[in-house]
């Protein structure tokens, strides 16, 4: 498949699994993250395996950096056919402990960053009349939780953005979907206090994202929720 996929917020968990899955399916892959070292090592891994991957270090809350990143991706690996808005930011504090700067930063990364990346990807997609934009959501996108005011409000905003965008550009051939990750993703360096949680396999999640990319437009999903096997959920 000769498509170009762009993933924002690539780290060693789901972001890396998405990059590897898309590369295996024949996509060129643009990796966006603030941390240059990790995405460069991942791009090297993918390229050594025969893929076409480009690491672009950027702060997606900065419009100029996002514009420069997409310009580099277009020039070096191609126009965006697929975008995954995966970047997130959270401050796990009580409401009274949370600072205005921490609250704003969660919104800037989750909502503003997704808005900026989607605008640039859409410039490519609308010209062709096709494309896919996927948003990584969370339990907090549909249900607020104590100690997560910043993250919950930001993820609610992302879901609203995705919903509005789907209605606006769906008729123009662009598939927009929101994926609710209802649980903890098995990620290197996971805090010990989460070790007893049932965990979602990031490679399995990536398979679901790819299935959304391949949905026939006669039966597009807008929202999919994923959770690990948990006996409490089924009782």
C-alpha cells in the first residue's frame, strides 16, 4: 500500500506499535514527537527493515513547528494519507493542586496539537478526496475522573473535535474516527502501581487502528472502544 501515515506523539508504547504496523502494511511513516532520540532510533529500525520512515522532532503545540514538520514529510516521504493524533499530556493532581499552566498544557497538547496536525493533513487529503484521521481517546474522554481534571477536560475536547470534524469532512471522503482506550496500555516503564491492572496489548490496539483505515466508506465507524479482558466488566 503506497500511503503516507503520520503519527503524532510517538513513544515506546502504542505509538511505536502503530508505526511498526503501518510500515509492515507498506506505508511510509512520519514520526512526530518532542523527543528526538527515540523517534530517530525507531525510524532507523523501520528503515533497516525496508520501510520508509522519517523522524521529525516537533512541539505540536507550536503552529510554526507543525507547519515545518508537515512540509518536511511532504518533501521527503509524501503527502499525508493517514494521520493518527496520538499525543497526550496529563497532570495527575487534585483539582486544588493543579496549576493553570498544567491545565492549559494538557489542552494544548491534546486538543490544540490535534487541531494543528489535522489542519495540515487535511490540506493533502481534501485535494484527493480521500484520507483517514484517527484520534486516540481514553476513558477520560467520556467519563471524568478524580485527580484528572486537566486530562479529562482535554480528552473531552478531543472527542468533540473529532466528532465535529467527522461531520464536516466525512461527506468529502475523509474518514474520521475516535478510539477510546478504556484501560492501561502495556508500555515499557509502566509504573509499579499499575502492574496489577489488566493491560491492553499495544500491538493488538494497532490492529484495530489499521482495520479502521481499511473500512469501506459504506460502513465507516466513528467510535470504537477497546478494553482488556476483565472479569469485572463481564459480571
